C-alpha cells in the first residue's frame, strides 16, 4: 500500500490550498482516510477524516467550517480543501489510511495502518 500526498506550499493568511493524496494497492472504498498534521514538538493530530463505505466525516474543531475533506473512490484519491488559512495551520500534513476503524478511534493516529510521506503547509501572517 502506498500513499502519495501533494499540494503543500507557502501561502498567506486567508488564502486557500488543496491537498491531495493518491493511494495504490488498496480496495480504496473500504478504507477510512484521514488527514493529520504535525508541528515540531507536538503530537500528530487529526485534521479531517472520512470513513470507508460512506460512513461519515470527522473534523478537528479548529478547522470546522474552513476545511473540507472529500474522496473519489474511482480515482483512489482523497482531497483536503483548506480555506481561510491561518498561521496556526502551518504544519506538515499527512494522509493516512486504515480499515475497520470505529467512530471513536477515527481521531487516533494508532488506528491508521498506512501513511503518506507528508507535505509542508506554511501560512504566513
């Protein structure tokens, strides 16, 4: 299983950015997919996630109303649309995939089996 994340970059506060993650080697629609982010010295945290087989979406409170996660099972891709970016959104963003993740575990790093390489998002003030 391979996950390839791309789309990071340097933007200004208030701008938008779209991250994408392409997966290979999995029956994509059955996997829960998540976007996490991490800054130096802090734990990796969930930004947004979507359950497999149409099971729903999850967002961190800090990004609700600004970010949107979507998936295209036919193309095996998951996208994170990030709007109204803030300097505190600066982080390395990772996509992740896992199977049979229950709702209460969707925010847990340990629940995901596969990870992309990370893409840096920098938001300047």
